[in-house]
């Protein structure tokens, strides 16, 4: 048991003991009270008995005194008193004394106070006192008292001791005197009759009667003197002359005070319990303060004390056993009562809560019995059903619903009653309250034996929600239609705006070139310059506006493709080189950590680069512009730094907002729309990255772009047998475009650089030209009239013969994901930059025969990438996945150069080199060993001896390998040419 519970128990026991004691005390008190009442009743009874006896005795004596006083004998005797009369009187008194036995003296006393006749009685012996012994009693107080009384009155003295000659007569004779006056027939006072009553009889009777009472019974006179008291030696002291008095007043002053105030009653004190009664003079017709009627009978009983009652052993055992048991029982009952009332309160609170929920819920709630009669319904249900909840009670649903609704609901209710399961339905209902769509959950209502006795239904009114959903669906459809329309509009606009502009710019550029070549009038040249400038400016503006609205409409889709970042950067730099030169700027690129190939949207990335580099060139005069490339694990970072005019912090804050420029004078001084950076930032954000600027006025600016790039997983593709690669016409360029202006412009640009051009004005013609003429490269438009450029591309790529044909897209629209999928090598937006176009095309056409390169690597992805880079560098490339395949290809047609992986399955790089050295046709083929593994020193030495170039995949990027390969091929070519010339 825990200390806490122990403490609680001890406290409970203590309380129990205290309560038990208190109860004991109360019971003892009650018992004492009842004992007291019993003593009082017993003693009261005894005292009443004694008092009555005394009163009866006194009444008898009084009667005797009156009778004697009215006798003729008494009257005559007291008038003349002759001897005969004396005799008669003496006989009368003698007979009376004899009859009563307790009269000690009977006398006639004359009006002068002298005894006239007297008989004495002692021990029942009656003697007549001779006349010579009769005494004068005129001085006695009782004689005085009676002498004043009228006829019919009786004197009764207090009880006194018989005093003879001033001495108490021994043995003591308590005496009571009773006297009555005697009058003559004519009312003359003649004397009196006096009876002395022997008090001992009285007292003996008192003592006998008193035995019925509890304790001691005492008798005191009106003054409190002891007549029969607790100590016999102190009785009657008042009567002895000179003796010290003793009485209730001296011995029990407290009790005496009570007794004087009350005729009857009880007094409690240290002495005990005192019960007293005064002998009342009622009915005697006399009121004499100092008479026997002042006697008081006092009974003293020891007061029953609490202690004696409590420590009574029988009681104690009883209390000890029964009280705690009763208390425990009472406590248990009280506890049960408290718990019961707690449970009752909880049940009441719960049912109140349920009622509140039911009444105030916005859910319509109903309970129905098995016959479908509504037994409960809340206000919300009333609203739907079109009746107040009170009106619904006892009704079935068909009273408030259409036939069809009632049937549906009846069926759903029945399902719940039969299965005992909860169901939920969306219901279309028609009630008096209106038409609603409800979501209704039904549950079985059960009794205490789990029997289904009804069905409960809770309905949520979803009418407005359904309406809203329908409305939203319509609105969404409309919005989507509007968006589609906007997208279509944008596509049309870009086409419609760019196509004529393309012609304007292209033709005016052509005219300008001719004018310059023919040294035309400077005014014409100047005007043409303006037309070209304005056209280009307008084009940029249109492009920018279309771009920003396309981004806003969420129509920009990123096209991820594996891109050699450095090549992309180089191409951007070379595009802007002429502009930079025009402004006296030096353009350079720093590759801090070669990013290599990353999956990125090349077109968008290029757009951003061109914007940043273009701005740098535009806002810098005779300065330096540096493009810095860097890549850590998963971030590509590109920074463009210039030494131009720079910006203030406030200007930097504004420049990424559409149509904002650093300040108002910019347009005037440098042109521009203020859209470039806004577009760049949105594109970079679309790629998941950010763009930031640091700048200082007058010192230049640095724009940094950071883009997350993941590892690029190219779909692995079995290279299969290399395409027979029928040699294509080395420098022939095919231009496929349905727009004649566009065709003419492209042809003009290419032919000026001596490149032979054939054309196609439809998709079908383009395919036919490829197959019959075998061009080195194709410039392809997307909108071709009969079919799209994409279809042409798909058809080409499906044919192994032309799968590797380099295709440059030249469109007014933007490229999409198909660009990468269909192996487009470059994309140019019309109107194309003529110099850039020529530079690009020249990569794919060669004056002499194309170099024949074999790439051997078991890493599909790397092999493909390397091949792609080499093709763009103008090589004819074949591929092999291991050494054996490589040897097979080489034997079929010895290549000019082999790029060989070192570690491969089936046959590794070193084995291939060994086999080649032993082969007459292959011994002189150039080999570059491309490896990711560490090559041991002695192998390196051996390779050097065999003139094999060693390149580490980890250290050198693909484009760098391609460059080295190109250098090597050029060297071999020139050596061969030299040898030929010498030969
Ligand atoms: P545009 O160049 O067409 O005005 P941009 O959005 O490309 O629009 O550039 C917004 C503004 O940012 C420019 O007008 C110019 O004030 C400021 N800015 C951009 N790049 C540079 C830079 N390299 N040096 C100084 N200011 C620049």
C-alpha cells in the first residue's frame, strides 16, 4: 500500500474514532437524560405520595378541630364551665384522643388564654389533666393567632418540638398544633379548641413512604430547617434555644434558592439530583406562612454521570462493535450515493450535450422506427422537409416527399434495417422544403439487447456545393479554352509577325551587302543599315514580348538534353563576338571547373547567356567581358563579368522587373526594352535556379546564374551495326523551307561563302532530295506546307542510312522537346544571323573527304556523347562497344582515328592496340586511348613508344577530346597531303 493511501486510511480511522466517541457521548447524554427523567418521575411520584398522606392527615386534624369548635359542649364549657359540663367536655376530648391515637393534647382554652379542659395522650394512654394543673397559655403565639381568627378558620402551626418549661421534652416529641376559634350562638368569641398532633406518627409515615423513592428523602420546613435531614443530630436544631440552626439554606444554598422560587421541581448540583415538592395549602382555606403547609419534601438522588454510563462495559462492547460497523455502513452508503449522483450527473450532461448537438446541428437528423415513422427530427430536418419538427413526429416520409423520393428513401432505410450496417448515399430528393442533393449517412438504431429498432439518418445538404462544382467545371473548361486560344494566338502571332520581318531583315541585309560590295552611295548604305537595325530591334522586341507572355501563360516547356556546356558557351560568345568588337570590348571565357555534359534546355540556356553577354557588351565600352563556367557536384554556375557602367543598389533592385531599366536615359543611350533580364530570371527559375547581380557604378557588373543539374542518364542504346554511312556529298547543303523569301535569303548567305546549295519547298521534296542528293547537312524549317519538319526528321531518323545526317532547324517558332529526341544538332531562330549560320554549316561540310573516326567504349552514354561531339566537329563517326567489334569495323574500313577505351569486356584497349600493330592495314591508324582508370607507368611508357595518345576521362572534357582529335586528324591530313605532294 502506498504511504499516501496509508495516511488516508489512518485519517479515515481517526475520523471514525472521533465520530464514534461523539456518538457515544450523545447516546450517553440521551441515556443520562432518560435516567434523570426516570429518577425525577420516581421521586416526584414518591414525594406526591408523601405529600398526599401528610395533606390527608392535616385535613383530618383540621376537620376534628372544626367539629370540636362547633360542639355545644365546647360552647357551654367555655361559657360557664360547671362540673357536669366539665365532665362531658373531658369525655368528649378523651374519646377523640382515644379514637385518633396521634393527638398528644386536646384542649379547650378560654378567651383569656387559660386552659379550661385538657386531655393528654402518651403511648396511647389518655389522661384527663386535673383542673389545678391547667395552665395559662395566653402568651403563646398560637393562642394569639387563633384569637384573631374568624369563625370557620383553622390555625395550623409549623411542626415544632414540645417545649416544657423552656426545655425540649425528651424523647423528642415533634408537635403540630391545630386550633379553631369557638363562638357563641350570637357570635361572641368564647375561646378556642387546640389539638396537639404527635409529629412522630407523621414522620414515621413519611419515612415509610419515602422508601419508595431513590436515594434519601428529607423534610424541611418553610424556613428550610431540617426536620428529617441527612444528619439526624442536626434535625430540629432551630427549636433548641441557643443552638445553631441547620437547614437546606445553610447546607444546600443553591438548591434552596431554586426551592424558594418554585413549589415543585428539580435542581442539579455537585450534590446530585434534587427533586422537591412543597405541601400546598390549597383547599385548606388558610394561608399561613409559618404553618405546616410550608413543609417541603426533598428527595436527593445521585446524578447519573456520563462517565459512569459511558464506561459501563456492556455499553462499551456494544458501541465498539456496532457503532463503527454502522458508521462504515453509512460511509459506504454515502459513498455509493455520491458515486451514483456523479454517474447520474455525467449521464445527464451527456444526454444534454447530445440533445444540443441534435437540436443545433446544421446536419439534418432524423430517427425513424421500423415502420418508417419519424420519432425524432431536428430543426435542420424540419427545414428540408418543409414541416416543423413537432409536425413531423409520427409521420412517414411520403407525407412530405414525392413518390419517387419516398421510394428511394424507403429502400435505403430498409437496407440499413436488414443489414444492420451503416450506409452513405448521395441522394437527389424532392421534399416540401424544395429539391436538394443530400449526402446521407444512415445507421441502425438499436435497443439494449442490440436489436435494430429503427434507423437514424444524418443528411448534409450539398446542393450548393454540387452547383458550385458544376459551375467551376464550366469555368475551368472556359479558362482552358481561353488558354488554348491564347496559346494558339501566341503561336500564330509569333509566326505571323516573324515571317514578314524575317523577309524585311533578310532582304535588306542582302541589299546592304550588295550595296557595300558595289560601293554604292553612302546615303543608301546608311539607310539600309538603319532598316536592318530597326528590323532587328523590332524583332528582338517582338521575341521578348512573346517570350514573356508565353512564360506568363505557363506555356514554356523545358526541353532537357545532354549538352556540353562549354560548347554552348563558346557558341554564344562567337555569336556576340562581332558586337563586342564593335564596342571595343574583349570577350573571354574562363573554365574554372569544366561542367562537361549536363542535362539542360540548351535553347533557353543560350537565350539567358546571350541576354547577359549582350547586356555586358552593350553597357561596356573598350573593356573586358569574361564568361566564367564552374560546376560543383550538382550545381552549374555561370558568371558574366564586365567592366562597364555598373549600377547603383537601387537600380539593381529594379532591373529584373519587366520593362524596367536602370534609369530613364538607358533607352535613349543604349536602346533595349527592359524585358531581357525579366525573361532570363523567369527562365532560370523555371530551371530551378536563381540569378543574382553584383555591381558598382562605374566599375562594372557581375551577373551570376546558378542552376541545379543532376547526373544525366541517357537511355542506353545498342549502337548495333554501324550505318554503312554511304559517303555524303561533302559540301552540299540542303535548304528545306516552304517560304520562298526565306529560301532565297539562306541560299544567298551560303552561296556567298561558296557552299553548294540545293533546295526543297515541301517535306516530301526534302526527303527525296536527301535520298537522291545525299547532302552533308540540312537546314530545316518546321512549317513546310505538306508535312511538318518533325515528320521529315522522324522519317530520316528511322532510316539507318540517314540517321546521322546533321540537321539544323531554322524556324520562326521555338524548339520543343522533339528537338532533342530527333537528334537536331542546332537550332536557329529566324531571321538567322547570316555569319552564325555560315559558321555553323561549315562545321558539317568539308572541302576534302570527311575524316573517318571510330569510337570504341563499353559505356553507352559516353560513347554516344563523344560520337555526337565528333559529328558536330565534322567527322564521320562509327561506334563499337568492345575491342572485338572495333577490330571487325576496322577491318571492313580502316578509320583515320580510333578513340579507344582502355577497360572493356571481351577485349580491352591494350589487346586491341596489340592486334592493330600486327595488322598490315591497321598498323598506321592513329589511336587515342581514352580511359577513366589509372594506367601503370610501364604501360604509359609502352604506349608512348607506340605513339598512342593517352587522355584521362576524369581530367578532360568531351569537347576537349574532340578538339584534340580534330587537331590530330588535321595533322595526319596535312602530313598525308605533304607526302602526296612530295610523292
Ligand atoms: P534591356 O537591356 O533591354 O534594357 P534588360 O532586362 O536586359 O533590358 O536589362 C534591364 C536593365 O538592366 C538595362 O536597361 C540596364 O539598365 C541594366 N543592365 C543590365 N545589364 C547590365 C550591365 N551589364 N551593366 C549595366 N547595366 C545593366
